[in-house]
């Protein structure tokens, strides 16, 4: 690994943290959660103490995200995208963490299949085609052998607001021998955002501890 690559990765990571910290701080200001004089302090906290990623345990009881997520579940590393909704923050083909439209207190992992402006055509001729509304998306389970009711994706609950997207899944781990990057859309913008975050924040032991903790329950 060349020194130039290391410094380039560090620079991209710092730029990503700057963008994220600024957007998150401004969002809290506009929401009335902090005053104008608190912006600098909030930015400092986000940049120096915060992370671009978070860990989640992905349940996969029905096998809805096989083969991306193991049927027994896995600990995943998620690139947070709290400064969106925007169709430029996630891309068709990405695996994303979303609020469950049927129960927003729960999270689901699904693959982004379409975004606003896309024409949706059903395989059932009785269903009329429609255009996805602004700031909405269509998500699907990876295991397409499941019925819509079992898969619990947009075929069941319809379009999802982009604001329901928490982040993009970028790494998955089940055991020390079964882990790796998640296959998202090959997009230079997303790769530049995600690879530095993985390089700086990936903690395999923490991910494995999360799996072991779940298995002991």
C-alpha cells in the first residue's frame, strides 16, 4: 500500500467527514435543536468524535436478503446518510437500511431498485404502470423467489420516502471467515464515499463481537 494511496484515502475521509458534519449540524440548526452559536461546537463534535458508519445486526429469518446477508443474519457496517433524502445520495443497486414502512420503529435491509421519476411496470397486466413520485424510491428483497408477502418489500407496501433511508450497507460479517464488502452499484461517487470510511472505521473484531453477542442471546 503506497504512501500516496494512504494520504489520498485520508484526504477523502476528511472531506467526507467535513461534508457530513456540516450537513448534520445545519440540519439540527434548521430543526431548532441548536442555536447559531452552537453550530461550531456541533461540527467539532461530529468531525472529531463522530463516525461516518454505524453497526447493525441484520436479521434474515425469512432469507429475504440471501445471498447478500447470510440466512442466519449478520453484523453489517452502514455508511450513514443522514444529510439526505436526495436521489444523489444513494444509487439504484445499493443495499440500504430503511425504516420499515409498516412499523417505522423497526429497520429493514433492502436493495434500492428505482428512484423518483422511474416508470414502474408490474408483471401483472391488471396493475397500471405508474411513475415514482418525487423523493420516493422502490426497494426489493434480494431473494426474489419469495412472495411479496414473505419478502416484505415495495411489492407489498409500495413506494418508500427517501427520508426513510438511514444509510448504505457497505460491509457484512457473520464469522471471521465469512465477511467482505457488500456488492452495491459500481459508482465512482459512492465508492469515493465508502472506501475511505471502511479503511478508517472498519473494526472486524467489533463486528464479530456483535455477532457473538447475538448468538449468545
